[in-house]
């Protein structure tokens, strides 16, 4: 199998030893956060994650399947509706809110941003089976938040994701702000490789990398073949856990209390 990227050339990828009496301690968490809900890419991403018995982290725009929806700055790509999101959720994948209409909330008054977020959560309440906003992570479009929104949002959701450092500390129950990085508009594979190399060089940490579509779809895409090879290599590292963000908060934060 071909190497995943140049940033991995100096890192050893040991074989897993899950037959040991005690499971290895997971101290490096990797979350690839797939935004926007492109139909073709989301289906393919889910299939790839299922191949390795993993859950994908997919964040979708509430109004994307409505007539009123207008695509963001990059070329329009077909998006799915909640029929697909309910199906993927039932298959074990994580579906989280990414706004009502993909608006950059740094450019809007607080009242308008707040209204858009509440409208988004209302749609999720209605359309996504079993959705509980108190356990949800709101993923800011453009990773663009404001101090006022960050202060208000924890009254509505479990946590929010915004721009900042790619590597977070291992989570705790009080953690509500998750930061991530992204790269675009072109292929972001080398950027992912660099951040993973940084993560593996640390004692512990939680990498959240915000990617989007596969194989030329959307802003900052990656190849489907790259994603498969990356997951294979990460799964061979005993300290690494690959999880969607909501599951990280549930599993790791509770365990650290």
C-alpha cells in the first residue's frame, strides 16, 4: 500500500496488539470532522469508516435540502436531506448541526446569529431521530464564532466547535469549546499529515481537523484512497483512538472524572 503522506516518513506505525490482557491506553484522539453534508462524499465517507468499524463525524446544514438554501463561496455540490442523515445515524455515524444556512456569524449581529442557531436546532429537533440538543455539538460554519456567541451557546448545546489550535487537550466534563483547523481550497492531505505528526509527538492530545468532501468535492477535499490508507495506519498505532467529537466527550470526559 502506498504511503499516506510525506509527513509520516519519520513515524513508525506499529502493529496493533489487541490480544493483550489489558487494552492499550488511548492518549491520542483523532477526529476528522466532515462538514457541509455533501451527498456523494458523505455516503462514501460512511462506507469507508464502516470498513474499519468506525463512526464518521458528519456535520450538516439544516436547510441544505430546502429550496431557500444557497451554497457557500465555493461551487455548489449536491447535498442530502435528513432521510440520509437518519440512515447514516442508524448505521452508527454521528450527525451534528453546522448551522441553518452556512452563514459566517462573525459578520452578523448577535441577535441574527442566535436566531439562525436556534432555527438550526429546531430543524434537528424535528428531523433527526433521537436528537438531543443538550448533547449536541454545534459546528460553526467557517469555524467563525464570537465571544458573545461562545458565552451563550453552552446554554443550548453540550459543546461547540470553532477555529483555533488543531490539537486540544484530552477533554473533561466542563469542556464546551472545541477548536480545530482546516486547509483549503485545494487538497488538504498534507495539512492533515502535519497535524497528525504533531499529535503523535505529544504525550497526549485530541486532534480535530475540519475537512469536507472527497475526491474534488467542496473546499479542501481529500481523496477517498487517502482516507482509507490514513485510517489503516492510525488504527495500527496503539495509543490512537479515532472517534467523532460527541463520542469523545462522552467516553473520555466521563472517564477522567
